[in-house]
C-alpha cells in the first residue's frame, strides 16, 4: 500500500490524472510551475479569465487547462502586454476558436 493512501483506489480515480479540468494544483504549486507569483494567479481570477475551484478550506485549486491559459497570459505579459489586455486577447482568441469550430460543424452538417 502507498503511504497516506486511505484504502483501495475507487474506480475511476486514476481518470483524474488524465482529466485536464480536474483542479489538482494548489495556488503555490501552480505559481511554481508557471514561474510566477501567486498574486499573478489572483489577478487572472480578478480579471475573470480563470475561476479556480475552491477546496473545502477555501483555497484555490487549478486545473491543467487553467494553467495553460495562465501560461499564455504570462507569455503576453512577458512581451510587454498589460495583464488586462492579455486576458482580453486570450478570451477573444478562445471565442474565435469556438466560433470556427461551430462553423466547421455546421458546414459539415449541410
């Protein structure tokens, strides 16, 4: 048995490792992975780009997909873009990507 394991793994528990939306990362770990500060992550939450889930204790928890968005913002900020503008750019890029996907599906259906 693995130390600190609370008993047999529940069916599907391993699937969480593959779920890009599972909030697996604490704010501190996420900031370390991105090479940024926790304040940077808070600013993304305040800007409405990323809304982390909260643990039972109220701590922010981030998913891999959220960390990818944060990394994209960081790239733009590192290039000199203001954080609010970077968040808006990424939001618009995601809207455009979704619109193109829907357009492709509609064209394929006709």
